């Protein structure tokens, strides 16, 4: 449920930094889902 909100926040933060592309990485780690973004210019 929170993933969509988290992705929006990541994209918004990346846009503030002036990034044009954001790669969203979704990883399973010890039964937890780790979500992080990589921003490109």
C-alpha cells in the first residue's frame, strides 16, 4: 500500500534535485521489501 506513495516521494525528491530519470529498485531482503530510487541527470 505504501509503495505507491513512497515511489511518488522518491520521484518528487529526484525532480527537486534536477534529475530526469529515476530508477526505482524494489528488493526483497529478509522478508522485508526495500524500496529505493536511483536518480540520473
